[in-house]
């Protein structure tokens, strides 16, 4: 018997994984809410620890939002693959005739839709405590829109590599946070550039380029790591 | 036809088995027996293409297959220790999801019929988290029915099943063999199958 007729079907595979994981995320809405609440708390607590100085807050605001976004994305990473690994679904995913990288891509897309996208949409709200002006908010949201998918894509590689490892959660943070650094630098840098009056074009272009590279490479790397984890 | 030549596997530093050779023809079953820790699960995982043997080769229909080989992935229905059920999905949703993942989406009628064969029709809309271990196993059996794969790899399929469940499993396996399918099962319990169809492989 030769390969299954669905062997090259990228889109149905992507859709299967996306629909399943989004459904599951909404079945455990509590976890989603906790994650968003965590983000909101970090963003709101930070100004309380600083002197009441408008210029200072406007200067640190984008950086704080970015660091909080990094941590919120990291917080949801164990859910990306670990649950499926423990209940045996990941074995079935790896044995599916569909391309594994496409299935993993669908899971990554679901992770971004449930963790990254809400942060992008709510940026104007979360920027309030920092008194950012309109242009800074737009650039910050644009940066998050380009950057948070990179976090999900890179995070998937880390999540796959730490499957089955003891202390997987903390190991995952150690492994993946350094990789998040460039995204943080260019993301927060875009907002700084606007304040400095030089325009955010360069930073956003670099983030966009980074996103394209991550889309092209991360699903394959994560798929390879999943196969190694199951071996 | 599934054939293994000179298979060897190790777990850590311990040699599980070596020089293993067997052949399973369409319409026949291989029951793998042996004490705990003799490599039954490892053997099934090698045959499923989830892991590579340390030596030897697996052939499917005459062609050498490496782990995750597309032709093997299109032929194997693997039922491992973990039943691959998500607690937050209902029995029906789990089954539909696994069938779609296998590349053979099931219609509503097919789902109902498959759940009926394992006497779970009434539990269709219950979340998997409230099902008993035996009922979870039964969903695994229903998945085999829907998969329409020629090669079934069953790891301890009778675990947690009651007498009726074992009867249903035996019926399914017998029907699968009648239809020209192949079965490799690691099991402690001898299933009531026609002796001419069954070979036994003792590990350890």
C-alpha cells in the first residue's frame, strides 16, 4: 500500500489542528481568563512601583507591555503540546498521514489566536496607565501584531524540545526566553523610535522579516522535535 | 504483509530483545507475550514507526520502512497505552477528531454505528473526563473500526475491559482478520481467535 491520499494535504491538516485547539481553549475559558488577567495585573502593577512621572511612564510603557506579552505567551506554552503528549494524542498526530509540520502549524496558530491576538487587540486599553499618545499606541500594537506570532512559533520549538523532560516548564522558560530577546528588542525599540522621532519603519520591517523566517522554519523544527520526543 | 528481520531494541543500557524475526500475513494475528519490561510496548512502537530499532529492519508489503514512513502511517492503526482522548471533548467529539486526524473523516451515522459496536452510544455526549477506564478503552476500539487501516497494533487492548468489552474486542479482531487485516497485539490474556490465524511471539 502506498501513501495515503491525504499525505500532502497541508490545509486540511492545518484546519484540523487549529479548530481542535481553539475549541479546547474555549472549553477551558478559565485558563484563558487567568492568562489575560495575569497580563493585565503585570501591566497595572508596574506603574504603581514607579515615581508618578508622566514622561518616565511613557518611556517605560512599551517595554513593560512587551515583557508582559513575553511572559503571557510563555505561560501558555506548556498547553501547546504537553497535554497532547501526556494523553497520547501527540502519538496519533505524529502517526497521522497528514504532514506533521502542517498539524503543528495549526496548533501554533491556535496558540497565537488565544494568547497573542487578545493582547494586540487590547493594547489601547493596556497602554492607558502609561499615557502613551496615539501614534505610540498604533506602533506598539503593530509591533505586537508582528512580534507575538514569532513568540508562538519559537515557543513551539521550545515546547517540543522539552516534552518529556523533567521540570519541563522551567526548562522551557530558560530555553526560550533568550530566543525571545531579539523580538523584545525590536518590538519595544519600535515604540522608542517613534518617541525619538525617527520613525518605526526599520524596526517593524525587521520584525516582519523575522516573522517570515519563523513561519518558514519553526513548524518544521517543531515537527522534528516532536518526532524526537516520541522516540 | 508485515515482516521483521533481526530486530533488536534497548531501553537505556538494557537490551530488551535481539535477533527477533517474524512475519504477519494478511488475515492473521501475532500475539506478543512476555513479562513486564520485556519490550512488548517497544516492539509495537517500532512496528508503528514511532521509534527506530537499534538493529534490524521492518518491511511493510515488501518495502523497507523507516520510522514515520508515509506508507506505514497510511496503513497503521496504533492503540497505545494512552488512549489519546481529551478530557474536555465528548466521547463523540474525541472519536470524530481522531477519525479526521487519520484522514478518514466519519459521518454522523458512522460515528453512531461505531459507538454502538462498543456499546457506548448512550455516552456519546458525555465529556471523556467522566468516562471510566474501560469506557475510554472502548472509544479506542471504536476508533479502530472507523480507521479502516489494514494493520492494527494493539498494546494491552484488554486492560480495564470487562467481559463484554473483551468479547467486543475479540469480535472486532476476528472481523478484521476475516477482512484480510493484520493484527499485532501485546497481551496477557489469550483472545478467543481461530488458532490457525494466530501466531504467538514470546519475549524475554
